[in-house]
C-alpha cells in the first residue's frame, strides 16, 4: 500500500485559493454536496444563504459560527450554511471587503475610500492590539484602547453597516439558485431510484 504524501501548509493554502480541479469543479462539488443533503430544498437554501450573507460581514474568525447561528435562527440547514461560507476565500474576500466598506462609508457619510489591503491590514492590526490587551491581564503591560476605538468607528462600523445590502442581495440570489439546483438534483435522484426499483422488479418477476 502506498501512503499519500502529506501536503504542506503552502500547498493547502494554494489549493484554498485555487482548488486542484479548478473553480468549476469546486462549484460542481458544492452543488453536488448540497443536492445530497437529506433535507427540504428551501431549508438547504436558507442555510446556504446564511453562509453567503455572513461572508460579507467583518466578523473575521467568526464567519462559521455566525453562519451556523443565522442558519439556526432561519431554520435553515446547518451543513449548507457551512458550505455557504466557502464562498468567502482569499480571492473573494478583498472584493467583498471593498464593496461593503465603500457602501458603509457612503451610508454613514464618511469621506474617502480604502483599498482592500488597507482594510485587511487594519483588521490585522486590531487583532494584534486585542491580543496585547488580553495578555496585559497577565504580564502587567498597559492595555491600550485608543487605536481600537478608532478602528471601530473608522473601519469596523462602516464595514458592518455596508455589508448588509450586498450580503442580502447575494443571499437572495444564493437562495434562489440553491432551491433550483437542489430541487433538480432531488428530482433526478428520485427518478433514477424509481428506474432502478422498476428494473429490479422486472428481474424478480422474470425469475
């Protein structure tokens, strides 16, 4: 027996950005997995829509939990919500961030715009600041909150407000497409099982 060579973190990161079989195959795989979920099409669609919506929010590190919570509140399928979060990846997140941020700053009357790299860099800096403040509870360092307050008002709040509109639009589109895909898959699967059952019945009758 040949053992599969373990993939490096760099290889796994590369496949997350660009799947091994290409994005077309990845989309087909997700559609196939949703079609096989043992649930009603509209429940699956609500779960996938919840995951799609959460991708637009600035809740980095909590997208999965947010998708599960929203799917639960909407009585959607939880596994479909997990699949929905796959839309948010290193290729799509920068565009989602730029759209949400620009719209949020416009809605709140904040002048200027930020590039995706600056937005994500601000989140990284805020994460380091939060880590510093948490560790200050144990090592005696002085916690600093001024930068986090600036981050909240200048970055996080506009991002959060701006994510609602594109998130809802994308979720509605995802819901519509998912219902159609799952219904078609389930009809095809039911017809195939019916043909298989009928064929087996004819064999039994002939025997």
